[in-house]
């Protein structure tokens, strides 16, 4: 996993003070990192149009133009005149080389957005909106320097955003690159060193970007075993029976030695899934909440108060009784609408979907501060997994998963891993990564995924 920071100004300051690096040195390395990417991926004499703002992001672009000069057909467009001290210095350096500064935009092979970066702290004016919209209309390879212009330092979008194919972010990953709202604009994200190795530039962090290597699949490493060795998962099946049946199949496919669907009605289950009316005596994990409209509250509370690891999902997030059971045995897996209900029930906040999506990390932190014993998985195109003061982000999500039943598969995966001895955080990380990786491996049309397809892909991980 990689570290993520709310902001990097303090990291820059530390580089100046501890390692005696100047602002100029960091900027030169930032520009050289973009130059290196262009050099390694595009032919010489390709046309490069760099759009520069008035601050240090624009200064990065001006420095890049100097490095590209003579090897590439480079042009500069000034979105505004240089204002920061470094922008003025870099502008003088550009002028000494007679690099062309143009007044009209054109469709270059490569566009480099150096308008705002992380410096955007205001609403875009009409001129900037028009400029970014024009750039987006070009069929060019689009590179954002640090962060696409139009995304503010909180990862929020007020209007138009530069739609990057690649974001080259400087020094370290920024949290603003990982909100759900910005997913369609950042493209691929790469971190560029600023004169010292990244592990030197960075400090301790409490937010992390998950990588595929963080997925620890439940491979069986001993032969002297039996079905009970790998746990017994119970899935509580409500009136929407399909949800529970999907979760049961998912739990079995992910390695649980035994899976029992708990229902008072006779179910049409696969032969390898058992059924009972009450929790199994040797149950090691429970998934509850999916399609749970017909359960009496007393029955639900009997299940929640058991001393067994539990994944809570879906309908239970609208029941106030859940607040009594947010302890060290629980994993919560809400989608945004369900999380809004949780925030409201717990008197943390009364917010809209739009407000939540603009400030996902803020409200996750608030919830986990009030309930530090739980592990929370907030669904979204970027999944957030949180425990106490730590946040982990799975950025591999995609629209393939935007189908009914996908969340039920995930609940079954987590419960299965809990049954097999994973701790709650480990179970959420591996299950979430397996869930998204399976969806990315799906080779048919991206609108056609079914829960059964997803489970089949999980079998092939």
C-alpha cells in the first residue's frame, strides 16, 4: 500500500528545512519528471501545448517547456500572467530561449494542464470554464500536473474539470485525487520524485492507497484439515431471498468450509449450501441485513448480541437498534444512501447524498471517531475502508459493479474470510480487492455482469 496525504505543503517545507532543498530544486525535478514521461512515451518533434496559470503550477509548466525545447515542438499558452515569484523566474527563463507563446489554443499531440494544480481555492470564472472545456474537446493525450484543474484541494468539483488521461502528482499522493467525484477526471495516477526519493520525502501517514499485492487470498497451505478448519458462515436470509442466496454462494466460493442460509422459509439453494432456522452452534461469522424486511426486531437483536463476528449490510442501516451493537465484532458495509441513514441515526450529521459525496472522507472520519471499535467499508467507485483513525482506499472499482447483487457478493466474501480467521480489517481489504479485481477481469460487455459472473471470476483469481 502507498501513503496518502491531505496536503503536501508541510512535506515541501520539511524538504527545504531538513534536506536543504530549495523551491527551485523541487520545481526543476517536478518539471523533469513530466519531461521524462513525455520523452519515454512520445516521439521527438511531437507537438506539446502547455497551458500555464499564474502560480507555481504554471511555473512547473514553464520549466517543462524549457526542458522540451528543441526536442519537441513546444508551445505555451498563458491562462493568466505569472504572479508567484517562481512563475516570474521561470517565465524569464522561457523568454531567454524564445519559446513560442501563443494566443490561440490548438489540438496538439500532448496537452499539459498546469493551470491550478492543488492551488485551486475558489470557484472557476467563466474564462477558465471556457478554457478547460475547450481543452477537453481536443483529441490530444492529456496530462495534468499535480491534479487536474477544476478539482479543489478537498477533492471537490464545482463545475468543469480538465479530463486527464494521466495525472503526474508531485512528491506524494494527495487525498483530493481519490474522491468518487474525481474518478472520471484523474486518469492514471503516477507520483513524481522531487529531488529525493519518495520514502525520504514522505512521513508517517494515516491514509493509504491499497494495491493488488495487499490482497491476501485464502489459499489453503496445509493438507491435514477438514471442512470445519475453514469456518462456518451463516447468512441471514430475509424476504428478498435472492440477496441472501447470492451472499451464501459468494461465501462458499471464497473458501468458507461450511455455509448455512438461515431462513424460516424453505429456500431453493444450491446443494452445497445448507439451511437452518437458527444460528448454527459452530458458526464462526454471520452476514446479516441483505433483504431483511420480514425479520422481527427481537429476532434481529438476538442475532446481533451473539458473540460472533458479523458483517452488517443493507436494510439494518435504517434501524436505530443497530447503534447498540457497533462493537469490536462488527463490520459495516453501507452504500452512500445507507451511510447517510447511519450518520443521521447516530446524530453525527444530517446530510444529502451530494454533500456526502463531496466530503466522503470527512464523514467517515467523524463516524469512526464516534465508533472506534467498528470496521467501516463505505461502498463507492473508490471504496473506503476505515478503522479508528486509519483509512484505506481501494481505487480499482468501476461501473461494471453497478448492478443489483454486487454488494451481496461482497458481504459474502467478507463473512467468508472472517469465518476463516482473518481479522476484520484484513477481511475487508482482501474481500474488497478481490471484488474489484474480479470485476476488472470480466471480459464481456461491461453492462452485462451478473452476481454469478462475479462469483465465477472470484473463483479464477
